[in-house]
C-alpha cells in the first residue's frame, strides 16, 4: 500500500471518526470496497442501518479522494482501484 493511499485512509478515518485496521485497508482494493468497510464501521458505531449510510459515506470518500489527489470527483467510481486508477503506485 503506497503512501498516497495511506494518507487517504488517514483522512477517511479522521473524517468519519472510525479506525480502519491494516487488514481491512489491505483487503479494500477498490473505492467501493472501502465504502462498504466504512459503512459497516459506522453502522456499528452509530447503531443504525447500513442503507442509511451509503450515500453519506460515498460523498465523503469522493470529496476526500478528489481533494487529496487533485482529481475530478466524477472520475471516482466504486470500481476504481486504489492502485492504478486513483494512485499510480502501490
């Protein structure tokens, strides 16, 4: 996992107030997988339904990734891979 991805994960943790373990982060190869992981963490933390968090988490991820990487938010898709699509290096 490259430095850029680690910085994004740290920003996501700060933004959502969750802790993403190294194991979870390494398994999240796509932006959509990271969204699902954060939704699960928030649902446990807030004691609410997963569906209630989908949009909030997606918008937060897109905003943070676009700002961190200096890219157009419209190019960030759930299937976008962290290495190759979002960052150049692993």
